[in-house]
C-alpha cells in the first residue's frame, strides 16, 4: 500500500479501548480517521470516552479525526457511515473492524447457561457487524485498487476464553477474514485477523483496581491500546502485504517483525507460549 500521507481509515467501536488506541496511532501516521461509537457525552456509558474525544485525540496525534455516531447493530447507520466517507473523501484505505458488544457478565465464572442470554449479542455486534461494515466498505476499497481490512480478535478464537459466545465470535471473525481475503485477492485488498494481547484499556484497568491483589503484576504484561494501531500502520505499509492476507496474526509477533515498540520502548511478548499457535485454514477453495 506504500507510504501514502493521506490515507483514509475507518475504525469502528472507537469511543474507548482498543478502537480508540488504534485510531490514535493511525492518526499519528497522518491519516484521516473516521471513528465510530455510540457514546456521545461523558457519563452516557459506565466507562470514560466518547467518539468526539477520540476524534480530537486523533487530530492531536497528527491526523484528522472525524467522529461519527454509529450503532453497528443498525445496518442503515453503517451504510450512512460509508456513504459519508465516500462523499467526503472519495476513498478508503483501511477498515478496522473493532466494534464489539461486551456485556458486563462476560467475565463471570460458570457455565454459559448460568450467564445472561445477552452474551449472545456478541454474535451481532462483533461478528455480524464486521461482515456488514466490510460489505459496505467493499466498493470504496475496490475503487482504490488496494486496501486493508483488519478484524481485531484474540486467542479466544482458539482456546476457551469467557465461554462459547465469546469464543464462537472470535473464531468466526478469524474465518471471515480468511474467506473475505479469497474474494478480495485479485483486487489487491488484504484482509487479516489480528490477535491482541491483554490491553490496558479503561475496562481492564477498572478490573485491576477493583481487585489489586488478584491481578498484581499483570499490569506489566499488558499492551497499550495504541500498540495494535502501530502494528496496523506498519502492516499497511508492508509492500508484501498481500502475502499476509487471509491469515491470523499475533500483534506482538508482527510488532517484532516490523520493529514496532509499545509505549515506553517496551516489546510485548507474544502470548503464544501460553495459548498456542494461531489458527490456520486450508488452501482449498470451493465456489
């Protein structure tokens, strides 16, 4: 994809957390970044962060942040998002599918039938919404003649993590990246799934603060929310990007390959030794 100074990106689910960090990092590369989310005013959500504050952070980092209120459970709202990008920019270089429903009961212990049924909402916003955003983004990416779609995911696509709803959603977005890559390959649009480590997000830090003894020492092993964005920026600049399309990649391992460091010059370790190899898919294609 080269070293364009005027790249246009969309990062979904960016009021806070991984999405906010990714958007900021892409902004630091000089990109115009559309950030989406449902939180418009501080206090509307139990955690801090709004789409407007993320857009302002993108601009402060050196890019141009554009806030778009969007509920990714609403297909019409998602369509309007990409119509706005087309009208205002006429192009799209990078789509980061990050919007995910995270129910409060996600990390509760116990079997799935003892947890609220609302956990299945992760198969709507977080799985279906990734497909929908990619579908609406496709015409813009095809018009470019190149592009990159990244699905943020985790080792939960391979191991038991937070129960079957979470695991099924992550495994599905990984496979979705593989299959979309087949369709996009002749158009030079790459699609990957990126496994993130434990992120020092607002939600994670709140959990740490609530039970400091239980999580003592874990803060030193987290990745900053911006780290994944730096990795995505490096990935988008890779002249061999298409060779990576259709696969699952560990953010920490790509960072080592590209020489990307986290905040403070840290080099986060890959969770591979704890959780195993990234998922691999077969090469056969059945139309």
